């Protein structure tokens, strides 16, 4: 027997079960993060640098299971669940123990009145009760490793439910067990086909029904190994399962349906682990629109996060984001099963010139590389394809040969080209016997080649033997139903392998101790205040970021002396802790070239400040820097990911074009340069209309220094905005002409 408080526990347990009518989905009941391991290395802001990988073996393959609230009474919701759990336990070889306060047996199995009467320590407890909180406290005494709570009515219902979920999460953290749920379902206990081999897809969903399309891939011969329905994630979250699945040798790809992330940092650490292991993560993340974000919050009670940041963070760590469940299916299936590409080139082979041209347009627009085949290769192909047909790529065969060996020769010749890594054959509809023979030749060639062959079967019927038997019967050919899904999957496949081939975890180089710059900067911080421009520029100077020659003055005479020292022409600006956009208030004067202009400008600036009731710490007399590309570099705090770094076109263009790229620290020089390449206005940095190329190296250095500042100051720095950062011609550096900083 486990425990010694049988009488009290039985009475309390009976009351809870009877009160909920044996239904687990009727009560009210967030999020406590799992306890951190003190041995995990931390960055300079005290955040972990490695993902904590939970040992979930005993969750998915327990030796013993307790079903608390088990029932075999007809018409009760728990009865069907109990029946399914018994069948699942038999499949995984687990001993199952029903627990119910008033039943001696359940489906012929001895039933125990309470948790304390369990005959052995169990690995997994399934809670079919409306309020799991008291049961969690009981389970803590029995050293249960895992629990699943199906009950709903938690954070997805509003503030009261969120508070109840917080209490549940705190109890779980105290207990030492790990909890799946609440507001989850039975998907973890589905029956998976055992007759399929090869790398498998591991599935993670916050909404169980959204995983059904991926689960049904088994009917097409795609293996599934796990399904984790995370629900409200009071404890175990999406990141935990990504980290775990990335370590499982049978998992070829991880497919996720994510409504909200519990913790951005945990997600990135998990994605980093998957990238280091070369395991692709494909995700549908809802919340791109305001409506989608609102619906996600109502369903799981999670922050969806600013979608631009989520999108950038996923790209930064190699997570492949797709939009539809059909794309999730096809992309995950391809990435799980396809071998590493030998080359990035894609060749399109079709029985129609129109089909080939259409597909090639779409593929090229999507960024796939369709290399022109060499003249020697084209001459080789023309041995079997009429000379009047174009075989440069796309390759038009005019009708795949049916009666002899030529069709296979064509396919083999294309696969033999060293520049070709993927062969794609769009078959827009069944046209026997040509389409049948083409499908068989492609399958046969795939068995002999280490290169990827993709087929798009365009028939809406899908019952044709060439499709159902020949193509779907092959584990080497990737078969799609639409052009778009094929292109999305192939692009993801090639991109994933490029990404992981050169991947180095940014957490490896994250700073772990504060720099001397941090100590200087901290002395300048003013909690809950916005710094004046002068103070904000001192903050930049502390991190080695160049600002113009300037002096802060408090009289017209001092302004004239400062202008002589700075050098004409000069810019004069009001500087104060409450000033944001100075230009709109007329608090900036540029191109001043004489002492009289300086005196007049000083008088006008101070008069405006008095009229607008804006306190000043003085007037800045600044060096005028004219020639360069105006950029913006900044730091903001994201609810999910913490500090984020943004770079974009500066000046007024940042507000008009919104041309910016975002990254979540830590990141290296490669990501800083990638941010610049993402900008639509990137050509301005290369020099246009006779302008010299900008000093991109200096710009990258500023981005990296700002990242260091963001990491070291953490949430002490609520916001930083350098606009404009004038990037001078190559070799001349970059100068922060204006800066705004808000302390938290």
C-alpha cells in the first residue's frame, strides 16, 4: 500500500467525484513554469542557455497507470475514456489500476478507493475528475512521475479560470510530478500503426482536432510515433515535447499546431536543441491576425505574442512555419522521410510544356533554384526526347514513353546531373497508360537514387491505381496533391538542410558575465523614466556606439561657444526627459552656420519648450552629419521573448514603409547580416543612383552592440530607439544622430 491516510482521502475523493457527476470537463481550474535546474548554465541576464529535456519515456511508455475517476457505468462520460485507456495500457504493456471511491471493480479490474490504496508506485496518473488540484496534492505523496488532467474551465475561460490554473501549476511545481493539461484530451493515448517503418513524425497540438490531418497520414504510409496534446500547459508545454522528441532516434520531424507559446525563451531553447540535432520542426502558429489572436487566447488562455516577433524568432532558430494543416502534413512528411539533398538545384520534368512552364514560374517565384541544364545534358536528353522540345529545365518530354525503356533513361539522366538535388514531376491528371507508366518509372528510379523525387498528382478523384498503389506505396517518392504544397515542402526541405549544415547555437556564445559597458550603463539608468536625448546618447557611448560631436548647453552664449568647438554647420535640439518626437514640436533646428543663427535658435527652442510646458535639461549643439543612409536600430520588450532587436530604414521611412527586421537575442553576426538582407530597402545600403555603398560592417557592429546592451540590461531597459542611425559611406562608420531610451 502507498500512503497511510486512507479514510480522509477516500471521503474527500468521493465528494469530488460525486460532485462532478464523473465528468472531467466541467470545473474551473495556470501556468507555473517547471522548476529550473541550478546546474544549467545561465546567460548574463540569468536565463538558461540549454533546454531542460524532461524524461518523458515513462509518460509515453509507462509500466503502471492509475485512472482516477475510472468508470464502467453506461452513459457516463468517464466510461468511454476508461475503456480507451485500458486498451492503450494493453498495447504499451502497462499495468492499469482503476481508482474510484465507490466501485469494487471497473471492467473486471480491481478498483481502489483512493490514491493511497494503489498497490504500487505508478508512472502515470490519468485524472478523470472535475477539480484536479486536490488529487495533485495526494499524488505528491505517492511519488507519481506524471499526471494528465482533462478538466476544462481554466485559463481559457477568463480571469477566474486563470487564477485557478495558477494554483494548479503551483501545486504541480511543489509536488515534483509533471502534468499534461489541463484542458487536454486523449490524443496521447491513440493507437499508432506498428506496421510502418522509417523515420516518424512526432506530433504536438494544443487543439486535438487540429492534429487529425497529420494523424491520418498513417493511412498513406507515413509513420507517427507520438502525439502530445498540450492543452493549457499549466506545466508541460510545447517546448518540453520539442526538446524530448528532438532526442528520440525514431523521430524524423516534429509537427506542431501552436495557438500560444507559454514561454518564448523555452521555445527557442527547444528549437535550438532540435536544430543542433538536425531534427526539423514544422509549425502552424495561429495569431497572425487580430481575430486569430483573440480566438487563440479564448481557447487556451495564452499570449500569442506579437506575430512579427514570433515569425522572426521561428526563422532565426530554424522552425519552419506553415499556414495550413495540409501544408503541415505535406511538409512534415517530406522532411521526416527525405534524405539529405546532394544539391540545391530543382529540375521539373513534365509531359506538357504548359504544365512545366506553369510550375516553374511558381517554383522560381518561391525562391527555388531551377538551373539551366548543360548543353551536354540537353544533348543527352535529346537522344530520347524530340529535338523540337525544350529540355533546358523545365524538361518537356512531349509524352512520357510507354512502350519501351526510354522513359526511365530520361529520369535517370536527370538524376545523374550533379547540379540537381530534386526532381519534381507534375502529373496534372490521370492519362493511362502514360501516367501509369510515368508513375512506375519514377518510383523505380527513386528506389535506385539517393536524390529526392516529388510527384504532384493533380486528379481530384484520388482513387486511381497509379496514385493509390504505385505512388503512395513508395516510401521513396514524395507525393503531393497541389503545386503549392509541393513547392512549400521542397523549399522547407532544402532550407532546413542549408540551415542545419552551418548551424551554430547562438547560446554557445551568449555573454555570461557583465561587460565594463554594463557597469557604466547601469549608472545612467533611471527606473520608470524616459532619458533625455543627451542621457540616451551617453548610454550608447557606454557601449561604444558613435554619436556626433555635441555639447549640452544652458545659455545662448554657451551655445555659440559650443558651435565653435563642434564645428559649423550645426544642429540644435531641445533635450529633456519627456521629449519624444522633437521635430513635430519644432524643437530641432538644422544647418545653422553663424553665431546669430545660434542665438536666435536657442531663444526659439527655449520659448517653445516653455510654451509647451516641456522641462529641459538643456539644448544640444550637435555636429551636422548629412551624407549617409538613415537607419533605425532599437530594442523593445516582447511579452513572450523578452528583449528584441529591430533594424530598419530610418528617418520618416520607418513610419511610412514599416521596413524592419527583428531578432531575439542572442544572435551572431550572420543573423545581423541576414536582418539587413530581409529589408526591402536593402539596396540603399549597396549604393543607388551614384551613391557610394554604405558601411554595412559598421551597421552590423552597432546591431551587435545594441544586442549586448539588450542582453545585459534585460528588462531594466523598456525601450531604445536610435533614429536615425546615419550609416556613412564604406569605411567611415555609423553615427547615432538621435536616441530615445525608456527605463523600466
